[in-house]
């Protein structure tokens, strides 16, 4: 679990996955290798990234797409 701050209760991956289910956002997983990952809306996101998006109130389609765009910045 990740602590969302001193004034908040810890947020679990279960809460993040429940949020996705409620919004009708498809996901698959967990897949375990070195880290726990999920495929969400065609993107591979780590468990910690899902929890972070939830704590930032950005665990929705737009937030996931914005996060993925930030990760896909090309270096040239």
C-alpha cells in the first residue's frame, strides 16, 4: 500500500482496481515479473502507478492517457 499523505488513509491497489471497474475501464492482470503490472486501456501500468493516479484523482481514461503520453516522450 502507498500512503497518500498524513491526512489520508493508505490507498491499496484494490481501491484502484475497484475504481477502474466502477468506471467501466477494462484492465487485465496482475502480471508479475519484477514488478506487478496491469494492462489498462492498452497501456502497461505498474501497480504503484495506478495507486498514484488514484491518489491524484487522475485514475480515469483522460488521466491514464495523459500519464502514458508523458512516458512516451521520444529522446532524439
